[in-house]
C-alpha cells in the first residue's frame, strides 16, 4: 500500500523548506487520552432479538452505539454534540483500522438521539 499522506507531506516539506512554514505529517493531535462515556457493541448475530427489557431510549440499538451521559446538572449543548461527533469519527477510524468488525455497518454520519425525562424530587 502506498503511504499517500506521508508522500504528500514529504512533498510539502520539500516545497516549503525555504518558507516560514513547518510541515508535520501524521501528527497526533490528542493532548490527553480521549474517552467516550459508553459504547454498546452488538456481539454475534442476534438478528435484533433482545432478551432483556431495555430502558427507554435504548430500544433501537445499532451494531455500534456511542453514548454520552449528562446528568441534570450538566448541559447537553452544542460543544457536547461536537465532542460526540468527534468521538464517532475517531471510533470509526479505530474500528476500520483494527478490524474489530468484519461487517462494519457504521453509517457515514452519526445519528444522535436525545431523550429527556423530568425527575421529581
């Protein structure tokens, strides 16, 4: 397999060698280890048959389910959804590279399902 990213980066390094720019190839952008709250992965071929009663909101699980949890005191805001989509992109890359699933049926765009419930004290 041809390492196109590396070749492109080396070509840019050569092109910009006398400029005030520095080219870095395949740079790790994580400052700290990134963790998602919960991942639910279907094991084997269940044909969608779930033998237990699942809580509301978990009744339509896909093969790979990335979940972020927010308590009543934590806002579910735009940044939270951006972070979840970032986790989705990272997870999709990881699963496809490691080969955890032979049939990787992750959609090209994530589906975000929000469920709210009022709790009375």
